[in-house]
């Protein structure tokens, strides 16, 4: 029900089942984060209007539009699949709220340049840990050049992602947002927020 309600409210279309992404062994199939899960996340983890959220593997842009609608924050979607990006741009044309604060970029995640204003990074298990490691290292290099508070938000986090963050970086788990309806069925149905410890 919420899948239809929010898409209609935002005048976008992000509903779609899993599909292959260029048949890549490194990039996982597209699947949007359920709106009900995002509602629960943002009850416990609000975004500020001054934040800039980068969504790696944004697909058709659901997270970007929903976050911008709720918090008026700047959002950047990174997507390697041109078809999904075309759909995201079509959604952007129809979106009637703060469209100027939303950008979409067609590139591989590990090639995207992290800018000084980027401080929230979202991953719904979009690619293998090898790609994830490269992206996180890009984030860390950016923080060296422009120190700031950085959060990584993981949904349905793989054990490999968690192990890398907890054993090879200074990111620390600061918050967990379980999903009451789904959590009992699947322990991966939760959000994990990691914050970079710079001290």
C-alpha cells in the first residue's frame, strides 16, 4: 500500500521487482528500499536540511526523492545503469517539491568523486565488498582533505560490509534501527549506521 501511496504523492514511479544489472558479478540486482522501512529509519535517524546524502546504486531514485521530501536535504544518486538513470530523470521531471536539490550521476560507484559537502552515504547492498571497499576508501580520502562528520547507512548489510568497516576502518556502529514487522523473519532487515571516529 505504501509503495503506491508515496509514489503517487511524489509523482514518481519507483516500483519494480529485482532485475539484473548488466549481468555483472560485482553489481547486484536493483531493488528499492521499501517505503515502510524508510519511514522506520527516519523516525529514529532524521536527516538535516544542511546534509548531503549520496545514495550508491540509486536505481530510479526512491531514497533521494523521499529523503528530500521529508527533510529538504540535498541528495545525489549514483547509478551505473543508464536505463534506471533515465527513469530517475523522468521521475525528477515530475517531482514537484525541491527538485533543484536532487542530482543523478551515471557512473560506477568506485569512480564517483566524493566532495567536501557529502556527509551521509547510503548503501542497500548494491555491489560486492570489493567495490564497497573502494568507495569507502574514496570517502576516507575525502575526509582527509576536508575533515567532517561522516555517516554510512547500511540497509540489509552483508557480513562482508560490516566486517570491513569494523576491522579495517575507524567507522564505528553508532545506531541500529530494526524493522519490527520484518526483523523477526530476517535478521538482515535492519539499518545500521556507522560513524567515522576521527579521534
